[in-house]
């Protein structure tokens, strides 16, 4: 799971392929956490042996033809998502190393198939978590902790979708990152990423890649606003990075889209206007503007996503995220904070 997150969320190398995991899925927590032999034996009488990892992964890779089990526990469900992400990473790497010789099936791309697999996983995960939340209604503490678990793992799901539609290294470079995982960004890198991102943001073709990425980024942010207390996802350490990627995706889409210039709405792109009599008023104004932007993006249909561009200030989203992520003591997130502060400054100069 961590190896897959490292590879997919940070564009690094995968050390262990999903196809190598010829193991069974984890047992339920009641069996795993049994404190005595008698307690374990009693619980084992009502539990079936878990299925193999690869058999369930195959059912999600082919969701239209393979029956999917509905009795997986929460940890197994999370592992299934990471298995799909591992497959996506491998297919993407094959594309990158094929020198343009790879031939995709004429009826669909691998990205489309993986996207359907992700959505099948999301449908099952949501059904499971909705049922579990209902059973926890009498225990507010347990319900709150489970909501953190849901939000953090749906953030990975949405981030995985974003990564299907855009290279996150290009997002970071376009946003002004000077280093990517320790490697300095050259002028050539910056120009190449600028060209890629501007093509991506303005390509309103049948794939709708930019709009789809934008939609999933907005879902990450809206879930954080609606379902968490002060963006607190507990000990889900990957969550701040997902927030960072979502922020970059939304800011980049808003900034790089040519329609913003064509419609003459550049005044709304201005990051200024959030200054008020005091910091508290300024914070409230920035949050209100950010919430309006996120809500508009999350509600918009994919084909209408460009209509949101230019209606809200772009500087407020990174401004709020700088404060949200400021307490995270993870070096990679701190590097991201430098980028976000730069976005705020660039917006204010418009």
C-alpha cells in the first residue's frame, strides 16, 4: 500500500507489482485482534477464509464481466484500490517506455478501463461505508473516526483519477516548484511543462481530461470542507498531500485556461480583495471565496467545467491551504507549502 502511494502520488518507481502478491486478503479485525485462543476460535466459527488478493483485483479490473464480492472488510477494500493504482502505474510506465510503439485497443484506452475500475471500487466502498456509518450512529466518537477514514481514502481515489488525466510533476513545475523530490527543475523542464499544461487545460476534446481532473480535485476539497473538523483526517498521513495535489489541479486549471482571458474576467482572478480590517476578517473572506469556488466546481458537469473559470479569485484557495497545511511536519508537504505561498503571491501580482 505504501509502495503504491509512493509511486503513484509522487511519480516515483514501483518496487512491488500487484501481480506479485499471491496472498489472501486480511482477516477481519475480530479474528486478528483476538486476545485468547478461545476468543479467536469462537470468532472463526462465523468467518469464512478470506479470498485471494488477485482474484478480487481481477473482478475490479473487469467490473462488467466479473462478479465482485460484497463482504470485504475495510482494510481489504483499501488494498483493492491500491492494487488498481499499481496496475495503472504499470500501464502508464509501459506507455512512457514504448517510444510511441504501443498499440491501444481501438475501442478504449487503458485509462478508460482503469477509470471504470476505480468507479466500481468507489461504488462498492461507498455502499459499505454508508452501511457502517448507520451502524455507528449511537457512537459519535467511532462515527467521527470512521468518517476520517472514509474521507482520507476517497481522497486517494480522487487523486488516482487526477493522475490518470494529468502528470502531477507538470502540475508542480507549472505552479513554480524549484525541486521535485530533490531534483532541481531546469528551464527546459519548466518550458516543457508549461506547454503541456496549457494544452491540457484548453483541450476540450472528447476525453475532457482537464475537466475530469478538476472535478475530482474539487471533490477532495469539498469532502474536506463538509465531512472533517478543521480538515483533520487523523493519522492518515497521505491526506495532506492529496489536498496539495487537489489545490494545484484547481489553481492550474483556472489559471492556464485560455477562456479566462477571452471572456475578459481577469479581475476575478485577482488574489487581492481579501484584505480587510484585520486578519480574522481576511481569513473569513478567503474561506468564503474558496468555498464558493470549490462548491461551483464540484456541482458543475464535466462538460460545463470551463464555465466556472474566471468567476472566483484563484489566490484564495492556496491562501487557505497554506494555513491548513502549515501544521504538517512532513518535509515533502513543507516543500509544497513553498509552492502554495508562491501561488498566493503570483495571484496578488495580477
